[in-house]
């Protein structure tokens, strides 16, 4: 786990008014990079400014391993964590997260009650409140991919037509789905097939065909780096990472939207956090219409409908919500049921 170097502190006036004994420090954990920077700008800093409390903002690589270790040992280091919904079902069912009452959520800025303002998936699990709609895409570097330009998931697995290294996040989620889709399984049937022993073997067999050409990484921050420095000609990535590299750093990258696997991230509170009340206050603040709209800075869709009024229309084509017809919804319930067993099989496959 890499800690960001800054501890954000409130305005001196706010602290003076509250008194030092009342100021608290909340540890908030997310994914860093451009996404973390957008959260810091639109959620963290405004909350600190308003309340006078402090936030220690850290980043991690996702998954539930660190979270589980803290809860099971009773050594709670985190308070609020940004967690992918593909991991949320399992984390909540295993008792790693606190339940978040819905009555803490204020209405949208247009007056719409919270339960009607959020997209349904954002409040589908009692342990989280949606932050973004995001997706996992793959992208290529126009300068290194060659004359042929990949357009489909099948192309990602075609090393003869598109030679070079591919970079994937080192976990079974998405890789298993894409392997089956590349092998001809209709996206609508992918989880049905993956739930069978034959389907799992089929996915690993397809991954075998490019295994020697895969570069594995742990953190989304590594994806644009690998694409930029030539470590891979195609990379799996959270869409916002590539969007930021294209828009901010002027990198010659292209996003491929075919069979992107979209999902949500939510704010959750770690089970046993001593700062639960402050965590609830932060989540209620950070998931208001205006703070959520700031996630469009890095091409992630806000989870409140009322946030749309604040989003620059020029960004809309780059949001995952503009490409839903090409996408596959990540199935968090499937991964809650099969995540542990497929994780073990995936790690065994890596060692072969």
C-alpha cells in the first residue's frame, strides 16, 4: 500500500472555531492517480474545508485481501474505502463492511429524493453508496501497435495479427470474461458459461494462447505507463486512466470499447472503524450532486442523475454510459460466489 504524501488539513479558521479537541482524522482509501486527484479536488478538500477535520488520503490496488486482514486481526487502519462493486458483494457478505443507512443521504441539488436520484445499482448493496460508473477497456498505442488497429476483444487475443505484449491486471476478474468472449461466447451468456467447470477450463485454455505474451500488473496506475514506455502494445485499463493520458498528457492512445466490462465503485466503511460516524458524514457529503459531478473530470460517470447538470457536455462521449450497448455489466454476485475458488485456480494457473 502506497501512502500519498499529504495529510489534508482544514482551514485555520475552521479549526480555531471547532477547537483542536474536536477535530478528527479520517483515513480514506482509494485508487490514486487521476481518479484519486479528482476525488481529492471535489470530495476530500471541500469536506476538510467545511468541517475542519483532517483526512489521511491513501491508495491501494483494490480487492479485499488487505481489508479482510485488517478486520480479521482487529487491527483496523482504514475508515472509508473506495471499493469496486465486483468485490463489494463478497466483502459485505463476509462482514468486512458496515451497513450504511440510506437516510443519511441528502436529496439531489434539484430536490430529487436520494433514493430516486441515484441510479439503482448505486444503492443496491447496503454496505456501499455509489461514486462512479466506470469500466475496464483495453487500449493501444498508435505508435507501437503497427499498421493494423485492433477493434475487438478477439483482436486482443490474436498475437499473430497483432504481435506484441499485452498487459493485464493480475486477477481473474475481467480476464476470464474476456477470454470466453474472445473464444466466441456471447457476452450475455458469459457468466452462465463461466459458472461451469467446462466454461472455466475454456477460459483458461484461451488465456493459455497468449500467456507468454502477457505482462501482469497490480495497480491501474501501471497501465498507461506500460503503454507509454513500450512494455506492452495493448493494455487493460480503467477507462479514466487512458482518458487522462490522452487528454492531459497528449499520449497517442486509442480506447477500444468492444465488450468493455462496466461496473460501479462505492464508498464503504470498514467494519469496526472507530470513526464510523465521521465516515458516514463524509460519505453523505461526498455523494452529493456537485461532488459526484467532478468525477467526469476523468471520464467516470456520476451515480446521481442530478449531477448531469454540472457535467461538461463535451466529456459525455468519453463516459462509459455513452457506450453501454457495447459493454458487459460486471456481475458482483457471481464473483461473490466464485471469486475465492476462481482466485485460487487463477493463481495456480499463473504458476504453471
